[in-house]
């Protein structure tokens, strides 16, 4: 028996914006000190996909003249745990790059989980199609896998297929400039398909005094300042920087428990030429407004494009054409997505402590760069995902250096400490 659930407009947009070389997938990876039992982990993955129906949803067969797509949720998961081995960081990076080169096929299963066994530690990688799951949903799945592996309780929401976001108000955000957003200057000779990842670790002290702004506010400013410095060094414009920030729109009480595409996007304008303190104050005003005022998940134009007024084939073509010809004018400069504190909620047990956890989101052109953030114990784990047509690995490393300098210029006492570009065992952590 299968259950059918209609696509939301956000789901449909995520479906049509996936393509070769620019996979619309969310990525999470956890490094554990030691080794996991393969059979036990496979059972935990199977139990997790069984417990969360949306994680095994697939796009139902459809015809181009249909008005609406549907998810088809079978009783049993179609995906199983994939296995790989690696002996060097370079071999691990190649395997990660291969896994993330394409989003999981929606017609079979939206989630792929891989167990990569190394000489001194194991890595569990999760890749999910963004048409069905957001970053918080992927973290919830990984948490379920860890809990079930450890034999801990793992309660799930009572209505796991309820995908509705609370009805939004009609509040309007502060006025944003109508000029096209700044684009990050490319630093490579020819366009290439696919993404690269650069992982960083940043010590983060608890707030002890009246430090202005949240961790996310400081990271938004640091990213904007780094982009402005980068563009200045490349002779490019940096006068209209805008950073997209996803905001959790799940119903109260569910927090990160409900699976689906349940975030709305806020656009934060970063004015040029101000002091870091004044820029931070401006960003705090905008992020506070966005958190305290409800709004639709999609803008007016995208809501019209995704409305089931046209056949599916027509909508797909309209969305892709609109993205191709309108993204350069309307898409923000970059994106910062913060999943918050993970803490002890993700543990595979005492024999396999979590040593590192990273998360990344798509960064389609013309954006080309996104920053995924989460907090693990007293550290921030940062992951830049960049289009290979924007940066190569060397350029990404230089940009990360500008980001570190930008944090130092802001001078927030919570971030006094070096950025670490290595994993806990000290080897190079670039790849995928």
C-alpha cells in the first residue's frame, strides 16, 4: 500500500531547479572516532527510513498535462545503506565528490546514506534531494540513525506527513534596493560542473556579556565583508550585497522534528562602507525583524510560477526559464544557513564519539557560494559549498582566509581563536 501526498509549491520549485552539474541536494556528514558496526548501522538506517515516511517518498509517475505533482510514499524504504572504504583523505574526498555529484533520484528515493570506513575513523554521509527535505530535516534523520544505532528512544511526530507551514501574515520586510545584487567575482579560467566543499572549525565561547547580535548575525557580516574584500581585490563591484538566511517556519513545539521543506527565506542587505559595528547593528535589525514577522515561503513571482494553474510540463519550463534569465537580477549574493546547536543530541554511543559534523546547502549560479553552519559542543563547524565554475580549491582556500580576517575585524569575543581547516586527526579536510 502506498500513500500519496501533494507537492507543495516549494517542493515543486526544488524539483525543477535540480540539474546536471548543479545538484539540488542537502549534504550532512558525521565523523566518528573509531568504527561503526556495519550490520547495526544498516539496521538503524532501515529503521529510520521506515519511521519517517517522507524520507522514503518518491515522485509519483506523472504526465506533462497534470496540474499537480504528488509524492508516493511506499510502506517500505527503497534505499539501503551504501558502503565504501578509504585509506587516505584524498580517497575519501573522491568518494564524497562522487556521492554529491548528483541529487538522489526523486523517482526512486530522495535520500542516500553512505558508510565510509577509514583506517582510524568512519564517516557517515547523508545526501537528500532538497525538493523534499531541508537542512533541519536532514539533521533530524541523522539524529534518528544515531539514536537507533545507540539503542536510544527516538520518538517521531504524530503526523509525519503534515507538510503545511503555519499561515503567514502580510507584513512587509524593510525595503530592499531594486538594483541587482552583487555577484562574487569568479576566480577560474573556465566553467566546470559540480561543487567543491571546504570545511572549517571555529572555537566559539558562550556569550558572557552584552555581545551584540547572535552568532548568525556575526557570520552574515563576516561573509559579506569577505565577499566585499574579495571583489575589491578582483576589481568587481560590492555595493549591493545581499545574504539569504533560511528561517525555520515549523509550527510551534515541533522545532526541528517535522520533516519537509519548512523554512522561509529572508534577504538581508549589507550596506557597503560602514564600520563593522554599524554594519552588525544594521544586520541585527533586519534579522530580528525577519524572525519576529511571519511571511510566505516564496516571493510573489515564484508563487505565481508554482501555482497549479498550468500543466506540470508548462510550469517546469517556466520555472527553468525564469531562473535562467532572472536569477542574475533577483538571486541574492550568497547564503548562510545555520542548523543551530547539536550538542549531545547526535551520539552513536560511547564506543564511537562524534568528532566532526558538517552540513552544506546548494549554491546554484549566479550565487555560487553558500555557508552551512552548526554548533557541536564548544565549536562551530562551517562548510563552504562552492561551484567549481566560481572557485577552484586554491581560490576557496584564499576566500576562507578572507573570512577569517573578517571575523577578526568584527572583534566579537566569542570567536577569539584560530579557524582550523583540518579535521580532528589533523589531516587536510578539503574535498568532495
